[in-house]
């Protein structure tokens, strides 16, 4: 059912509850071991996802996969704060651009696999082998150790971050961005294929357009945000629900592709800004700050399940309209957030 599909997608993000502990650890332990070990576990989860004959096995693999993914990203991103210094926003823009280029391979692979009649299990098994090689590569990289910029204990540092009101504002923004992450693209493909009768290969191209827009937005984010930070943060936030509304209301594929690309670019601009604010907010505690923000935003992880239930009872059009309504409400959070003083590196 769509509800089960939503639950499966939500479990990936729910792994962040455990991944938050690993993100805090990035301020205190070897980031190279954290990133490399996390990638190895992700590889095992991909392999398990490809061979599991039971839905329960998929749920468990997705949960562990989500936690291990946080270990990879936190180990690398927290080290990036020390390496980039004042140029954090520019470094994050490049990082997200390269990541988006990698994301573009996903819908392309789906298109090719659909045309070649390759099963989804083979895709997961192949991905597991690739990520296993990535784990070995990370283990050989000279990722810097924690800088020791904070004198707080682990628990004390977490409590300090929790008491910072700016962290709660950033958590609200991250919740909005989580809503339009991978589960949104999955429901978008389902909406186009099953509600609007678009062939799967053309439906997957909408996700490709979104990711392409995200790549472009990430590439230009440092330059755009440097000049008119407050204006672009708010405009991009409200651009997201506008793009989703067009996707639902205008059943013309070329228009939907443009809307998807526009939404991807808006999301990328907001994400780079929120990342820079989060990682540069509290010197010496980038991992702890990121972990607390992600933990506060955890309730939104149930959103794909809600979307699935709406799709089961009211149709995929209503489910997509829910995305537009919720992101519109969340965009108002960016207005006070844009007034925050950006830290060093922003």
C-alpha cells in the first residue's frame, strides 16, 4: 500500500534518531573512522535491501541505513567546517553541487533500468558494491580530527545547544526541507505515473529535473546568498510550495519539468543557507548543533506516512496538494530566520 511505502521511506529518516548520536560524536572522535565505517554499514544495508524477502527486513535495513548515512555525512561535513574556515558557504555550495550531480544518476539509472527491464533488487545489489568501494576510499583520506574548540562535556555541550533559541528556529527550517527530500520525489513519480498516466521513464525525468535544479541552485548559492541573503532565503522558501502547486495543478509535462527544476533550485538555496547557519552557529560544536537540530525536527519524519494515508484514501493528487500546503505554512518560518546574524563562515 502507499502507507507501507511511506513508512519505508520514513524509516530511512527515522534512522536519524540514532544517527544524531553519531553526529555529536563527530565533535569528539575520529571523523575518518566515522565516515568510512558509516559508508561500510550503508553498503551492507543496500545489499540486505536487495536480497530481503520480507517487508520487515526492508524496514530494519532502512532504519540502519538512515543512521549509518548520518555517520557518513556528519563525519565529512563537520570536518569541512575546520577546513573551509571563513569560506564555509562557498564550500557547502560546491559540496551540494557535486552531491546533486551524483543524485542525477539515480533517476537516470531508473530510466535505463525500466527500459532494459532490470529488477530493483539488482540495482540495490550494484549500489551496495559501489558504496563498499566508497567506504574504502574514505578510509584512506586524510580527514582532520576534531579541533577541540569546545571545552564542554558531551552532555553539557548538548544542553548548551538546546538552550540556544536560534537552534530551534533552524530546526523548523530543516523540518521543511526534510519534507521535500527523497520521499517527495518518490511520491512525485508515483503521482505522474499513476494519477496522470505518464510513462515511468518520463515520470522519472521530473525527479531528474528537480535534482538538476538543485545542482544549479547549489552551484550559484554562495554568490546569490552573499549579495542579498535575507531576500533570497525568503523568496526561495515561498518558491517551493509554488513549484509544487504548479506540478499538481498544471498537467502539462514541459511545465511540470520546469516547475520541478525551479523547486529543486529553491530548495538548494534554502538548504545551503540553513547548513551554513547551523554549522557556523556555535564554533567548536558543529556536530552537536547539527545533531540537536535534526533531533528537534524528528516529528516531521512521520510526514511520508501521512502522505501515504492521504493517497490511499483521497488519491495521489490530494497527497501532493498536502505537500504544497505544508511547505507554504513552513515557509513563514524563514522570515524570522533570515534576520539571524550569520556566524563566521557564512
